[in-house]
C-alpha cells in the first residue's frame, strides 16, 4: 500500500497545479486580456515549479498520471503504487475545478479541446508530453544532472509547452488536468485524446531516456521520480 503521506503530497501538488493553471484560464474568462496566453503559460509553469520543490522530496512530485505511468513502464516506479497515485491526482484535479466553479461560477474554464484536426491535435499532445517526460527523466532521475534545478527545468518545460501549443490544444500533457475540467464542465467529447496521447508520449519518452542515458541506474536514482 502506498504511504498516505505520499498520496497527500500528490493531492496537494496536483490541486495547486490545476487551481493555479485553470484558475488563470478562468481569470482570463472573467477579465479578458488580464492574463493572455503568456500569463496562463507562466501560471502553469510556475505552480509546477514551486510544488516540485515543496513536495518532490516526499512523493516525487508527479502530479500527472502520464508521468507516473511512464516511470512505472520503464521500471522506475512500482506498479503497485500507480493506482493510488493516479487516483489522488485525478481527485485533486476534480476538487480544484469544483473550488474554481464555486469562486467563479459563470467563468470557470480550463477544458482541453483541440483546435486542430484530431490527428494533428493528437500529435501535438504526444510530442509535448514526450518532451515533458524526457526532461523529467533527465533532470530528476539521473544522478549526473543537477537535481536542485529540476523544478526550474520541469516548470519551464510546462510553460513552454503551454506557450507554444496552448492555442492549438490547450497543452494538457496531463490526463488528470483534462479530466477535472471535463467532469466539472460536462464535456467529454475529446477527453480520450487528452488521456491517451499524454500517456503514450510519456511512456515513449521514459523508454527513450532509458535507452540513451549511457549510464547504469544507481539505487538512489531508482527512488527518485520528478
């Protein structure tokens, strides 16, 4: 059974990510022009960065079922802990969206929808999820990388993905981040895309980094995630 303290840390971190990121989208809906795509991207990146430093030493700071699945598929996270992590991540995302609906009932936003044809949108989500997981695997689990900069590097990757691809697919990279808004706003039309593409991208990235790391995995590396 997964340590409850780890699950609580994952809940808090994921809640903060969705509340901060989708909160920025909701504020833009409430006050058009106040955030813009750049502000929304910065909000997602900053909240991920700070919550990694706040909880990374407790739970590994996944905040993302795709990241958890990527690590498990490449042998760097126990499969038995995947359901617990993914479950609390999804619950946290739903809880954050419910709070946003309470605060901004007429302007709550954050639904992930592709403005591109489905195949192109799938490709975008796969690619940005791949690079997010690739960066996570590098800076947070490889002993040769500077671990103190992991939060900055991962947060910057999230912000870059949101900045470039936000207008295209809302740059989910995270099934939980898409599930919360879909449930609260009642739109499941493209949810499958934002679950499948990030998971496949994360798995591909985890295995790619494992193949190119050119170094033996040390016991200490195997314990860390992101």
